[in-house]
């Protein structure tokens, strides 16, 4: 067995009642960035994503479209699978909740919870939001101006009254509050944690966990008139993918409890309240962290299928490039906060941060090596205090990035790297190697070596956010594939002299408006 520490990270599994939107892609990109970071930092990473295929919402969408749920899945799931390819998501598994492995797992966790005395039959009478697939207490709902009753997320709720199995959630209130108190990092960011603590402190009622009025879902073991509440089945995906119910399975033993469930802020309650309670009831451990990211707004307006302003992530990737989109969202939006995007904002980041700051630095310095040094990495002479200072700053990036990524502050990690990129540009401008060409060629060579080394370090460190562009950057300084891990950063692994570099090519294209392009 490898000595690498395990790291299990997941996205939410999306409802494929439509095609993926930028909110889905955003969550996947952010999770991929964290997964890649951890892999490069020496962890044994397992990264899971997938689709949540049961429930009333799926059924109703299919009915409205005049197709069966399976036909709806056949239409939409391939688009989610294509998103994995299109956005370069380094997943290890893609789970679909209609898979047989998942039926077995969901029925097994149900049986465990029942055996533990936490499931009983009664009658549910209360409010339900199909859009959220969530039950709400009356005092969480309100009437809007048109007299329509809405849940806390602003979606319509309907009255439901039927025989149902219940989960004894109320019995877990104290244990949940104790878990939150003992594990302050369990729910992140802080605002989400406060929200959950206040909800649970207000008292928990038992949760209805089955329905009898439709059949699109997993039958309750021993009573197939009842279909499991979609969230019981959905949450279980995280352990199905590790081999549950076989808790001796290698993956399960190695990767459970999960390190981070990355989800949107609208589904915190399911992950931070219901999920640990289900797991404890089944004799399993709760995950270590639930991180609730913010929502994306298109020019300040909430993006959703019902509002009709959904942006196709595939279009965005085709227009700007996958890496530019990945960079833009992860740099621009503080991870955990809501974020807005627009064409202008994307172009500004592409042209300033990527094409100018990083792209030009590489292009200018490596072209000078090509032109003046026959493309051969020079042997540096004695290092000046300026050389030492900029190299020390670059060597410090890893610690800062790690610290940021411990708390999933992806934007802080990128800010730390681009701070070095900005300083590297100042260094290059101040050293003016082009002026040294005639006056002090040895010094020019040293400056170009320092700059090429900075490109190597930055190239290694930006792989999690822009895998393809980073690879191109590293190819330009001929870094072997097995020397691209974070263990290659720092003074012990400097760029060796005498390496023959290829002719430099631009890595980060500048975005030019189509109408002004010649
Ligand atoms: O909630 N901006 O599925 P889903 C950012 N099946 N993130 C967004 C977003 C937006 N505009 N819209 C949605 C579900 N998301 C369940 C999850 S997990 C066991 C089951 C995020 O397709 C949302 O917060 O509605 C969630 O994390 C993910 O996309 C899937 O949303």
C-alpha cells in the first residue's frame, strides 16, 4: 500500500433533469482544482462526481417532456459525462444513482438505520418543495404576493399528506451540536456553519424518508410500496462509490470518512445535518468537512433553469478556452462567496493576468534565451540580492498556497501565485536583460536563468487550475513529466543549466473581440 495519505473529495451529484449549467461546471472545476492540488502535493486522491437520477423532480420533468425518466436520462446524462472531458476533470469515478451498485448500497444503509431503531412508519402531513426535493416546516414557508406558498429558497411548496417512513432525526440533535462544536472545520465557510448550528439548535423534527405516490426511485427494503426519499439515496452515493455495503472493501477502508464534500450553499442542510445522522445511525463515521460554495450570477442575476438565463458551460469553454474559464472563476470568485461573471470580466482576466502577466513574461524571457543563447539554459553567475529575493519569494508560494488550500481558499492560493508573477515582471523590467546583452552578457544570462526558473516554479504551481496551459509552460522549460510535482519546488531542484529549450510559443492567447479582429 502506498505511503501517501488518502484524500477523498466529492462534488454534489447533479440532477440531470436538464443539461449542465455553469453552476455545475463551477463546482466541478473548483473540486478538480483541489483534487489536482492534493495529488501534486503527494496525496493519494480519490475524486468522485456523478448524477442524481431519482426523485419527483426528475419524474415530473420527464412527464412534462412526454418521455420516460430513462429517456430523459439518456438525453441529459451524456452531457454531464461530456462536461468531465470538456473541463478536464480528473475524476476517478462517475456514479449514477440508477446503477445497481447504488440500489444495493441504499437499501443496505436503510436496513442498518432500521436495525438501529431509527426508522418508523407514520403519516406525513406537511410542505414539500419538488424543486428543492425538500420538506419544510410551516414556519419556514411564506405566502408571496400572488398567494403562492414558497419555501426558504423561494421555490413553491405543496401540501403532502401520506403514509411515510420516518427517520428519528430528533434523536441526533445533541450529537450533531456536539460534533459541530468539537469540529469547527466541519462546516465551511463560517457563515454556513452558523446557519446550520442555528437551525439544529432550534430543534429537529423527525424526517419523512419515503413516498408512496410515485415509483421513480429505490424501493424501501421489505415494503416496495414505498420509494425512498431521493435525498436518502442521493447522499448515499458517496459511500456506494467506495464499495458500501462492503465496509471491508479496500476503497472504503482507505477513503471513508471523506475529507471534503464540495457542494453549493443551498444543500448544506442535507449534508451537514441529515447525512451525519444517517451515517451514525448506520454505524459509520461522518465526513470530515462539508464546504458550501456560493452561487454564480450572470451579470448579477441568479442563474437557474426556471429563470431561463442559464449559460452553457460548453459555449463558454469554446469561446474563451477551458483553462481561461477555469482560471477566471477560481480567481475571480472568492470560494465560498457568491460570484458574478460577464464577458468583460472574463476578457479582463484573460488579457491582464494570463496573456500579459504570465504569458508575456514567459514569451519575452524565453525568446531572449532562444535568440541570444541558442536556446540553451545558461549557467547562472553569482546571484545578486534581487535574484535571491525573487527566488525566495517564489519558493514561498508553496507554503502560502498550501495554507490557503487547507481551508479551500482557492482564490487565496491563486492570489499568492499571481503576486509572485507580478513581482517577477517587476524584477524582469528592473533587471532589463535586453540592455545587459551588450554591456554584461554574463549578468544577462543570470537574469534569464532566474526568470526561466521562476517560470518553472509558477508552471508547476498553476497545474491544478490550468492543467493544459501549465503543461505547455513546463514543456517550454523542458521539465520532465516526473519532475512536475510540488516536491520539485524550491532551492533543492533548480532549473539545470545546459537544457536545450524548444522555440518558445505563446501559451496564453489574448482575447480579441471578433468584430475588431482583422
Ligand atoms: O442539488 N451556482 O443537484 P443540482 C453555483 N442533486 N452552484 C450551483 C448553481 C449556481 N447557479 N446552481 C446549482 C442537487 N449549483 C442534488 C445534489 S448531492 C448528494 C445531491 C450547485 O443539480 C448546487 O448547489 O440542483 C449543487 O451543489 C450542484 O450545483 C448540483 O445542483
